[in-house]
């Protein structure tokens, strides 16, 4: 018997991860048994099996399928057998192309056992079968998305645990600190908060022999293919450190849905707008405090340079905090040294003053010691406030925001209205169910639904009118957050950068204002007024009058040098 007369068959077996959860009926083992039995009964010599286990039928970019196609091109077999058409693929267009066009045109006999599909016979029901397989694909994708959306909204973590965390042993949808890597994450944030650059942090981690995130997953946590494991680097780099520092998951928040697939048939992912991310706060134990996280963000990207180690360099605590009120540029340390005196001639000045810049800034300059003292006194005055005075501040902030009612009362009203709207929705659903069962006639159904919908519309309008309550609650919460920080301090004797960043978001320094229309100081001790606006963390600006009287210090503007 000649070899080309033999029926040489390839068995193709496929199972997606979602289908694997449905039981044994579609398992690789079951598919193999069905194909082998068919080949024995029909005199087909089974040459080889090609298995794609864990691959979706939404596209044909599967390793085993592609290898089978290469083997077919080389003439290694003349028949392909699958359990049914869905094993070949669920994309209606491509599955139909291979089964009804490619295989017949290339002399390949294709058989789908369960659907009684055979390229050597008439297949009248084929279009319907291909369409139903795609419907199954789309419906399965929708169900998976619905499940993931529900998990995200309830704060369940349904993704790979980030470095520093592992899955909780008692609840796989919750994160728990990883005893091995959590201290490394904390170290990274502490170093960044002190001013170390991401590059320096990465170099120090490498020097200490700490395994980087992807390599740690390969060695100790997750299963990788040989190709995937080969891509894991043995060294830290600054981008990995930055990625960790920017991730709010270390504050105890779940952040998911930052990207999505283009379609059910594509593996390509596209970024999702930040407003559409699924963010749920306080879902797992944080590794860093909010204060440490914010200090790290403040220093992120700037880092400390070697020149700061020299004693003669003035080290401003206001770096990135104090800005020019006119142009928004950061104020830069500058000044001179006279008779060995440095502090007295140290200024913060706007760097946006060069003459080659359109509309350059002029006159925005403040003595460093004066700014330190102003901020220190302002902070101490806030720390000294009694609970009664703080409550008065909160009420004033609420009044200015137009929130006249008590935030707690408003919140209770909103919750009551939202609960009633939810109840109405359930009642309407029950009414339609009763109508379908014949327990409620159509006329009565229409009347009852109309009344309930009218009530729901009125409640929703009331709910919309109470939108100010959210801002009121936010204001109250912001003041609580700020003064909970303040209670950890008694009095600030010496203002340092850590304390500054704990309380202050931004300081805007305006130009000097001299009396009687004088443009520049005419003598050394001439006083002037200068706007210094302090914007605090959580609560923003508090001072009603930011213009302050400051004494004119001895200065020589012509000899200023950057510090």
C-alpha cells in the first residue's frame, strides 16, 4: 500500500482557562479519548497530537495550532480531527475560513466529530454552528467581565499580587504583606522620603544582593515558561523603583482596570482613562503611611545630588514647596557671604528672571530665615488651637463652601433616599415577575409601576439637590485629617523639611511692596510688605490676609550667587 493512500491524521486539542472551570466534558483528556476512538473506528493513523491548553478560541495565535499548520505545509499529514468545531476556534470568520476554505483548498481533510462536520460532505448547518460558537465566546467574555467588575467594586484583588504582597492564605481575593519583600518596599519608600534618587536606591539594592521583583516571582512565587523566566533581570533599575513608589496599592488601596483588551478576539491592551479605574480604598494592610508615601512623591524624580554633601552649600527645606506667586516657578536658594556670615545673606529668589525670557519675573525674593520663621509661627498657631476653635474653623469653611447643613445630617438623608430608591427598583422587578407569572394583571402593573417611577424621579431630584453634602463631608474629613496630624506635635522649635512636608502642600511668595510707591529699598532697615500664602495639606489656605510686614534685611542684589 502506498504511503500517500494512507489517512495520516493530526489531532488538535484546545481548552481555555474559562472552559476548564466547566468540568471534565471539555477537558484535554476527554478530547483525546474521543479523537483516538474515532481514528481507531475509521482507520485513521494518528501521527501526532497538538495541544493548546489554556488558550482562548477567540484568535488563532496559539503555539500548537501554528506548529500544526507548519507541519501540514510540509505534508506530514492529510487529515485534521477535533472534538468539535469550537476546539478549532470560536472566531466565526477565521474558523469558517480554515474549515471551509483553507483545508479543502490544500487537500486537507478536516473532521469535527461532535458537530458531524466533514469537509468531504455537505455541511448545511455549518454557518449556524460557527455563529453559535462566536456567540458563546462573546457571552463568556461578558460574564467574565461582569464577575471581575463585581470583584473590583467589592474591593477584591483579582490580579497578580504586586511586589511586597502575597495572596492572603485565608482569602485569595485579599492581599497580605509578604514577609520577605514587604521590608524591601518600606525601605524604598523611606529612602525616597529622605531624598535619595530612584537610581541611587536601585544601586544600593543591587549592592545588598536583593532580588528584583520579576526575578523573585520566577524563583519563589509564580510559574513561568522558559521564555518568560529568561526575561527576568537579576538587577534592579530605577524604573522598577519608580514604579513601586508611584503605586498607591502600598497605601492599602486596590487599584484595578488600568487597561483593557481591544476586543474579545485580540490580546492587545489599551490604557483606560484614570477616571474609569476601579479604585477601592482600605482593602488590605498598608505597607507605608500616607505621610511617608507623600514625602516620597515629593522627592520623586528630583533625588539628592552629590553637591549637597558639601558644608558650603545652602540646603533649603523649601525645595519644590516654595514657588513664585507671579509665574509659579520654584524659588531657588541664592545669596552672598559677608565676613563669614551665610545665614543672614541667604535668600529664596525666583529663577525665572533672565532677560532673554518673555515677561521675566522681577522682585519675587524673600530672605530664607524670614520665611522659615513665618511658616514656623503659622504652624505653631494652628497647633495651639483648641477643639472649640477647630470646630469654628470647620463651620466657617462649610459656610464659605455654601454647605449650611450639618454634614452628618446630610449624609444620613442621602443614605435614606438611596435606600428607598434601591427598594423601589426591587419592588418594580417583583411586580414584573408577578405579572409574568399571572399573579398581577397588566392594568394594575402599569398603575403601580407609574406611581413608583414618579416617586423614584422625585427622590432622585432631591438626591441631586443634596450634592453639596459630598463637598461638606469632604471638608469635614479634610480638617479631621489635618488636625489628627497636628495632635502628634506640641510646638515646633525648629522647622525641618520632614515637618514642613507633613503639613504644607505649597507656599506662594509674592513680590515686595514698599510704602509710598517706592520701587526699591532706600535704606537698610526699611520695612516692606510681602504676600506669603501657605497652602496646607488637606485643607488648603487658611489665612485671610496673606500680606505680612517684614523688616528689610541687609542685602546686595547685585552680588547674589546661586547656592
